[in-house]
């Protein structure tokens, strides 16, 4: 069962959020914290890869790139653009442990603001899935997570737990 929102598919159908450059924060953090893991036999898993802006960066490192992405629309687009990733970029729900079973020996897991779009239970499950899937000594890099200190946190409606908000109509969240 997939728990992710269909809104992501709508975003990509409407050709929104189609970034094509790697995120500088991610590049810096990989080189700072994962430099010993960068090998030509290594593997990186991205949670919620979107339009794939980090793919060229990971490929330039010579590492195998894998992704779990909720939008079939954007995954199909990535399969057209990166023919060699058709078996490695999959439509799935990274909050579900079964999504991790097809990916071997993960050295680095990256997340740029995908995990944070879930409720607290799903975030905890994703982190458990991630840490269980990482090789010993592997690295998890998560960036751009939402904060309860952000002014937009008070927008919308509380949903499910104290940290989850829905129906936010304006703002950055």
C-alpha cells in the first residue's frame, strides 16, 4: 500500500518543480561527511528524487544511483532521460520497508526535503528503513527539513500529530 500523496504526481504533470541542478548543500555535505564512502563500487539511494537534479552529481562520483520516488509521471520522465536507470529509479513509497528490498548495499542515503513531507509516524518509519538498509558505516544526509520555528508552521490545520500540518494554502511550506 502506498501512503504518499498524489499531489506530487500532479505537480510533475503540470511541469512544476523541475529543478535540473544538484543542490549545493547536498554536494557540500556529501564531500564533508561521506568522502570515505565515495567509490566506484558504491551505491547511493535518494528518497524522493523528483526531477533528478542530483543524478548527474552522483554519476560524476562514479557511484551507482538508486531512487524511490512517489510520482510515476516523473519516474517515467527520468527513465526516458536516463535509460541506464530504468531498473534503479522506482516508483514507490519510502515509508514502506518493501521499497528498500530491491536496492543492494547502500553506502549513502540522501533526502532533500522529501521525508519531511510526511507525518511523524511515517518519518520515523522512513528513518528506520533507511538506517536498516545502510551498510555498516554508511551515511544518511537529510536536508531542508521543516521546522516548528518557521513562521508558516502555524498555517493550515493540525493533522494526526502535533508536527503535521495540512491545508496550507500560501507560504513556503
